[in-house]
């Protein structure tokens, strides 16, 4: 028995090493960055490590989730053109399909259909380490893909409904995930999705504000949330502009989070752009 245990531990060690290596490179993703533009080396190394981990164990949900997260960073902060973003998010979509198929099988093993109600899937996914992250990061990558290819085209292909479902599942499992990211995604989705009858008729500026306020409560210092909420507030009710302006100024002036220097730099640029557009 001890020999069998030793073999299992030795077999698992390379997998753990690859995931840990990916995490180390991901933590170094800001190395060599210039403001909101990151260097490609660290994040490419993280992606390669997560891919090796998945090649060694295709059933490691957490490795799949981390790969999706890394693709999002590369597409958002390394890709310098829209064509480059399209290439990154095409890879992310494929990786997302693979990850969701795995999570779907694990959910089904708990007696819940992968395409079942959001609540039933969330209840099953709660017991699967990494599953909520897969739903979250796949939703985020699809959102980025939609921006790269055009919101109208994405809506017609069902991207908005997929993002909505996955972010809802993640939100039901853990609203505090990634600093309130599930409700942040839902709020931004409602705010940015074009209202197309019979396709995205559910899109609502009121719902946008509701979800973004929820995200704000989870982490009121998150610069991305501040920018998204400020824009949604004014889109829904112009009288909220003074509060929105103050949020944007806070996003610009507040200290950059030491774990998210590139992400915060991008949010600061966005906040400045909105303030300029508003003439304040």
C-alpha cells in the first residue's frame, strides 16, 4: 500500500509542479510591462505551463480555469491590435469549450444535467474545485471575443446568452469570486449588450446598475468596477453623473493594487477617457 501511495505521489508531482510553475509566471505577468501594456514573456510562460499540466491530466479543472484566466490577460493586456486579440480569444474559446465539457461531465456525475437550471448547475459546481472559475473566465473571454468581433455579431451568435448563463452560475456559487467579478460581468453585459428583440431583449440598464452595485459592495476599491459602474449609472440616469464623476476620479487617484498593476493602469486610462468624453 505504501508503495502504491508513493507511486501516486510521484505521478502527481509533475502535474502540481506545472500548475505551480504557471502560477509563478502568472504572478510575474506585470514584469516588463509599460503601463497598461504587458510583456508577452511571463504570460506566455504561464500559458505553456498550464497547457503542460492539462496534457498530463486532462481532468484537472483548476488547471483549465487558470489557462482561461491567462488567455484573458494576454488578450486584454498583451495583444496590441484587434487582429491579435481575435487570435488569442479564438484559442481561449477552444480552451473554454474543452474546460466546460469537463465540468459538464463532472456536474452530470452528480446527477445534474450540464444544461440544467443555473441554480442546479451552481449547486453541483460548488463541490468541484475550479468549476466556478471555469464558468467565470469563459464568460469573460467570450465578452472579450464579442468586443473584438463586434457586439452585434456576437449577440446574433448567442455570445450574450452564454456569458449571462455562465456568469450567473459563477455568481450563484461565489459572489465574491475575483473581487465580485461575476456580478461585474453581468452588470457590464447588461450595460453594453444591444437590445435586440427576441435575441437580447433581457438587456437592461437598470439590471446593469443593480449588478454593478453588487460588485461594488464586494470590493469598492476595484478600479474596473468603478469605471463600469460610473458608465452604467449615467446611461441609466443622467442625474447620477456627480456620483459617477467622483467614482472615476477615485479610480484615477487611488493607489494601484500591488497584485494588479497592469489591470489598474488600464482601468485608470479608461477612467480618464470617460472623464474627457464627459468634459469634466
